[in-house]
C-alpha cells in the first residue's frame, strides 16, 4: 500500500481541486497598465520575402496626389526625393503597373495617382483598417482602458 494522498500516520489529506472561479478570474482579469501604454500594428503586403506595400508608401502616394509633386511630397514626409523616387520605382516594378502619372503634356504638369494606383491604395486601406480596429479592441480586452 502506498502513502499517496495520506499523511504519515495514515490520515487522508483532502485533494485539492482546481478552483474554477480562480481560473475564470485569471482569464478575465485585466493587467494594470501604464496610463500612456498603447498599441500599434504594422500591416505590410509582401511579395515573397520582400515588403511591397505598407502605410508609409500609401501615405507617400496620397501626398504626391495631394501636392502634385514627388519632391514636395517627400519633403512633407521628411525624406529625400531620391529615397521616395526609389520606393515608388521599386513599387511600380514589383506591381507591374505605374502608380503615378503626369496630368498632361509638357514639362510642368502635376503628378497624380493612376486609376490602378488609387484602387490599390484604397484596397490596402480597406484591408488594413479593420485589422487595426481588431488589434485595438483586443488590446483593450486584455489590458483594459
């Protein structure tokens, strides 16, 4: 005969059952968090192992469309013209279509999004926005307000 569950003198010790209330409380209790703690999620579209498109490129395209110039758009976002041009050239090559076009003939025309560029940027935002809402809601559920 084994002594499992018994005290040295043969008395039975009560077996401990998991407290269901304590388990539930652990699952639903919120962590105390610093007042300024927040959450950010980055959603990127990839082409193989490389990042193809994200919020930064979407914002750059919007700025070009709004300002009519890649140079002004790059400056407004704190990046060099050469860097912005490289990003968009890489994007055009990877996507297989142009995201930007000139609004007319001649040397001093506005730069604007192509129809395909607008559709792509809008589709990205329709994909990203609900995911960001989900991340925020999950954060609130886990960490509280």
